[in-house]
C-alpha cells in the first residue's frame, strides 16, 4: 500500500524520516525533560493488538509532508467503512506489513514483533 484513498481522494503514504519524526511527536516518554520518541514502537504494538485508533496517527504521519492531507473525520469515516465491510483486520495487517518492510523501520519493527510473538 503506497497510497490510500479516503473520501475519493488518493494520498501517497511515506514511511521515511518525516514519518518517524511525526510519530515520535505524537508518542514519547518524557524522562526528566528528555523526550524519547516511541512512535514506531507504539504503532507496531497497537497494530498487532488490532486497535483501529492507531490508523489515524499512522495515516496523518505518513501524509504529513503532502500538500493535502486527509481530515481526521474522513479517516475515521474510512476506518468505519473498512470495519463495516469486514476489512478492518486486513487493513491493520497491511499497515503492519508496510512498517515491517519499510527500509528505515524494519530494524525497529522486527524485534518488537519477535518480542510480541514470544509473549
């Protein structure tokens, strides 16, 4: 999935440095004023747990550098449509696969998935 269609409009999805930065702005640990980004790790865990709320953060972060980005309301509507059509699980799995294969993310994602599998 290199792009996503939401409300009839195609949006390219980018999973590079800007994606990581944007996710780390959304999810971080603050330790005495030092912020450590946990965006990718959070996304992987939430996708593995089948939590649809993470889709909004992933899509907004992956389209962050585009001229036009989808509205939160449109992403939510799109996610509900996926669920109503029985495709939400597939969508969550697809995003997890994308993160697993993205060149800048796979070294972070693989150990997390391995730890989740080992339980």
